[in-house]
């Protein structure tokens, strides 16, 4: 009874709660007969919206449209709220219709009662919640006019205008108008702030907060003059130094960025020097209140400006500042000192003059090194026990000359001159010195130093040479390794095996510490030695990539051996460090490669993804899930048997997109209320990215594909759900999909000049816009030809959509057809399927368009489309028949089988769909459809036969032994792991673990093959 206004209404709402709507309507009519009011009319409309009859709901919507055009505007807010509730019952989530009806009613209410502040605010908030930016703009304008003493409403009006001008809701012809108005108004406020004589008592119409300054910058960037932004930021009343700015760091960042873009190098250099000096100077209270000015952004701008000014005197000033920061008397925090140390490294590389060694030379050996190498070594000595040391130094090690890198490698190999210098306490004994040379891994600091050393060895020995060899691959396919002097390809087997063996041995030493470290770790902590295990796995994966040969048995090649070894190491490390997401991410990828769907899902579940991670990391498991493991995943490896429903997980992800829009729209109101204007635009950027993200498209498509595969149908709401989650403009070639996937979380110790390890370790092509757009096309075609009667009412919408976007995409299609559809972003099976779906689209749109039939080349063009479709289906069948290594079925096999089945089944339904159109289809299409149907049925038959081969092979015994033999080969063979490496890996897991794990792998293969039982020839229509 939230809507109760009068005690006499109690019987009405009691009847509503009891769902006795007829009785409720009788009671309302009686009240209306006595005293008609807007509120009672709204109550009646709301009750009618609750009735199940479609005619009643239609009448309710017509009534709402009539209300908008009524001469007298509604002024009862409670009545409007009821009309909104009625609208939600009739058209839930229909934003455009809400704007035209309820949004307009709210604006009319504000126009009628402009002085009723509370009503205006409620209507403004409601419009924001529904993303009704035009009405929100008009209400904000009314608030400013009617409450001129309110400083907030002035900025609400400016922000609303700019928000509307920047949104797709604003017509192109009006964008400059509203944007120009917002720019002009905030420009006047900026001028008033500049002219103010008392900054403590600024006038109402002025800029008074840091957020308002950020809004000024944002509007000026879009609708102002190019040089206006920097002009404002350099002003004493509007810049980051002003009283209004209150030292807001975001404004300093903007100023530094714009000065760089404007090439004002002298001013930038002077400013950075001043900021860094202020950072280390105490205030009157002896506090370093401005220490944050030692941020790396400032140091970087300082060095950049010096390099552009091209004079040694600027480098000398930077050296002096670095020394002042590193002076023991300087009390600035060690985190800021580390920035200064890193600046000294960068300075040494940027300057031809060596950095002064008098305060930081660790010993004579370091002092004798070349200046640039010396700077790297000194930094490693000082901060080698920091987790970020490797990332800090990577770009500088890459910049070393080859002879300098060779010298560094010698030091890394011998582990000499890299430890933190110790102050001598007394005379050192020879025995003690000898013992100290043995590396210890008993503390977290010692382990971290060892990890940074191994990562740098990996960079120098492997990653940099690999990148250099790749650059000259076309001219020289065979190489001589500059490290071990042996012959090699892109990857050097000897170097990778040596490093893998050393790092796994060090890992063993670190973890076998009788619980010294592990007993103090919390469940949310990572073991400090994890990166040694990760590095070993990376080496093993690279070693696997050396073997590109095609073999007849999956478990008999070196690639499988190396990858199984990597999997064993990562899986055995996980119990010690359950919160280490990098272990789980690598396991998801490896298990996916092996076709172990249940184990991949187990590793994915260990990530415990929350909120936005459902968008950014879901690709690791759910990208291509319909062509990898579309059936429910049963897994008992983590305790009691449980079935993880893929559809539920994808729907959970879809809920993220729906709720994020709602939350962001509601947060917009809070941002207005609290004056956080910059946040409003940040929220909208997030909304835009989420709604157009790869993962949003993926979640809809994969959900429908899995549903169709497991139930032979799709939900009746499949089409409306697609339109709800995927914006209408996504089909436009001008619209770019947002790659929101988080690739940075994947471990990466590669050279910054080379592809990341996430890219290197992709066993099949990764996420790509080309593939997602093609998936959208294939899904629309599948929905159009789907025989389910529940979808028949909405299919015409999809057919119109296919036709509308056809012309705009033909040019891009022609270009891609010559080079192969998405050749770099798709597997071979997906490329063939892509050609087939495109042919289906052309046939559907052209064979039913009678206006095209009269064209002279129509018949031959249609025949070409039909031939293309038939040939692609035949090629897919041939691809499957040629596949030999199918037991057990790895990822490439599963992808080909499921992709072929899907396109074959769609082609069968496609033929039936066209045959059902009778004479509305071109006369020759019937015969062409018959041939296509035969090719599709043969393709499905080949799929079924290939699946039978896999299932029969897995039913044979001895698979656990085969897995164990593949992990630990009994004898050395060319191209396979050396006996030393095999033994090093063998020492990590125990026999019980290996038996259980091998059994899980075999069971996962069988569980994956269970999905083959869903693949059958479609029943006759």
C-alpha cells in the first residue's frame, strides 16, 4: 500500500494485493463517480495494467499516449508514479517509449509546478534513472531559472546540456548547439572566477570546486578552442595551484599532459623541477605534505622535457634532484625514493654523460661496468627484493647493447654483484664469505631477488633473442643462438630447457622449507616462489611451440609432453597458493588446449570472478564454449559431484550488463547531488564500453548456441533478449566493438617489443571483432531459420535487419573474401563456416526480393551464392575426414566437430525455411536448396562418424598410463625434454598426486566426449 493517499483507498489496495482486480476496478469506479481525481484515474489505469489480457495492456498504453497530448498537464506526482508502474507492467524496460510517455509527463509536471523544488528534483532523478537526458536537461534548466541562488543547479544545467550533446539521443544538428551553450556558460563562470577579488567568498555564478574545474576542462576539450584548456590550467585562479583546485592531483596530471602535447618543454622542465623540490621539502609543521609530487609521472615529464631541450645543463639539474631525493638526510618515503632511483637509471640511458657514482657505487666491480649496465645493476642491488623490479628494469635491459647484455647475463648466471651491499661489521672470515656465495631461498626477500634474477635471465637469454630472430625470419629460417652458440629456430631449445631446469630446482628449494614461509601465509596470500613455477611453465609452453609437426597420436609428440609437464607444475603449485590467479589462468588455457572441459571449468571457478571481472575475464573460459564444451559440465574433482550449468553462468554475466546500466544511471543522480560531475561522464564511458564489449556479444551468442545444442530450440525471448543486450547500432560498420578483455592479468615476462606471452600461448586465435561480428550474423540466421513456432512473430525483424545492413557491409566482405574470412582471427573450420553463413545471408535476402529478379545477372549471381554454400559445406566435411589425431579430442578437434555440426544443422533448417516460403522464393532456389540439403546432411553424418571414433578410442583401456608416460618419457628422444629436465619436473609432484591427476585428465576427456551424444541428424520436418 505504498501508494495509499486516503483511508478510503484501503479497500481498493486490499483487493489489488489479493489479486482481485475486478473488485478493485469496481471500487475505483465508485470513487471516481463521487469525486474524479487524477490520482484515482491513475489507480484505475494501474489496476488495468495488471490484468493478463493483451487488449487491456494495449488500452493502457494508448491511454498513456493520450495523457501526453492532453491540454491540461498532470500535477499530481503520485499519479505519475502510478502511471509509471502501469507502464512497467505493459512495456517493461522499453526506454524509448518511457521517454515519450512518462518522461514527457514528468517534464509537463515540472512546467506546471516550477517552484515546487521537491517535485522537480524527483522528476529530474527519475529521468536520469531512465537515461532520459533530454527531459533531464529541460528540468535542470528550469531548476536554474527558478532557483537562481543555488550554485549547484547552475552546474546541473551545464552538465545536463553537455551530457545530452555528447549522447546518441541528441540529433546531430543539435549537438553543436547544446555543446556550445554548455561551453559558453561555463566559460562565463570561469571568467567570473578569474575576476573575483575575494577567493574565500566567490560569487554564486563562479567555479568553486575541483570537480567543476574538471568539468570545465572536459567541456572545453570537446567544444572549446584547442589552446583554451592549457590556458585555464595555467591560470592562477583556475589551475591546479589555485585555491579552488585544492591541490587535486588529476588537475596536475592534465596540466603536465597538455604541456607535453603543446611542446612547452622549458615551462614543463621548470614546473617539474619545482614540484620535485616541493615534494622533499617539509612544511611549517615539519610534514612532507606534497610528497606525492614525486610521482613517476612528474619524473617522466622532467626527463622528457630535458631530452627535448638538448642541453647537458638540464641533465645536470636532474642529477642534482635525484641526488637530493636519495640523500639519506631526505626523509621522503622509500616508495618516492625508488622513483628517484629509477629516474637515475632512465637518466643514464637518456644522457651521454655517465651518472655520478660517488654516492651509489656498490663496489669496485660495479664502478668498472659501462655506465648504462652499472645503472641497471645498482638498481637491482637496491630494489631487487621488490616485486616490481623486473618490470621497472625491463625496458632498460632491452636498450642495452648486445655486449652489455652478455656481460649482464654472466653476472646473472653467477649471481655476483647483484645483492644489496652490506655494511661491514667486523673482519670477514674466508669461510663465512664462501658460505655467503651459496644462494639462500629461506626468506621472501631472498626468493624475490632470485625471481627477478631468473626473469632477467629469461629476458636476455630467450625473449630478446627470440624477438630479434623473428624479425629476420623470412631472410634466414635457421639461426645460431647468441647465448649457447647452438643452432636453433625462433625458440632455442637448449636455453629454454636450461632456464626451466634452473627455475624449477630453485622453486623446489623455496617451497621445501619445512613450513617456514607457508605457515605464516594467509589463505588470501600468494607464495613468494610462485613466479618461479610460472616462469618454468612459460619455458615449457615455448618449448612445446617448437614442435609444429602433424602426428597421428596426440600423446606421442613432444608438444604434448611439454604442455602436460607445465600443467602438472601449475596444478601442484595451486594448493600452496590458491589465491594466485595467474596459476589458474594458465591452467584454464592448458586444459582447454587438451580438451578437458571439466578441468578447465574447475580452474576457471578458482578465479572467483566478481562484478566487472565477469566482463573482462570471462573470455578465458566462455569464448567458443559452444564449440568446446556446450553440454553441462559435471565435475566431482573438488568434492561432491556437481553440475555447473553453462547457461546459468552466461545469464549471470548478462545480468551484469543489465544491472550495470541501472546502477550507473542511479549513480548519476548521486554524482549530481554531490557535485561529482566528472564521475558522470566516466560512468557513461563505462556503460558505452560494456554495452559494446566483446564479452557482451559473446554472452548472448554462446547462451543461444548452448541452449539450441542441448534442447534443440532457443527460448521464446531469444530475439528480444538479443536486442535488449546488444545495441541496435552494433551492425553498423562505423560502430567499433570494445575489446574489454583483460589480457594484462595473464603472466608476461616477455620483451616489451615482442608480443605478450598471452598472445604467444594462444593455441587457437584469440578474441577478435571480425569473429564476433560473424558470430552475430550466424546467430541471426540461425534464429531466422529455426523451426520453433515461438520465434515466428519476431523473425521478420531479423530478416529486415539482415537486408538493411547488407549493402553497408558488401565492400568489406569483398575485401575479406579475397584474403579469407578472418584468416588470422579464426580456425580453419570457423573460416569455412563464416563463408557458409555469408552465402546463406545473401540467398535469404536476394532470393525472396522480387524486385531483384528482373535484373539480368540475378540468376547467375544466385547460382554463385548457392554454389559457394554447397562447396563450403563439402570443404568442412573434407576437413573432418582428413583429421587423424582425434583420440583424445583436443581443442582443435572439438572446435572443428562442433562448428561443422552447427553450420550443417543450420543449413538443413535453412533449406526447409526457404522451401516453406513457396512461390515467394525465386524458382531455381528449390532445386539448389535440395543439393545444399544433401551436402549439409552428409556433413552431419561425417561429424557423427568422427565422434564415434573418438568415443570408441576413449573406451579403450590404458589411458592413465599413456598420460603418465607422456609427462615423464622413459628415454631421451630428439626434440623431447632432456633427462635432467624430466627429473627436475618429476621431483615436484608425488606419485599419489600424479595418479589422481592423470585419472582426472582421462575422466575429463570422457566427460567432454559425452557431448557428442547430442549431435544427431535433424528430424524430418
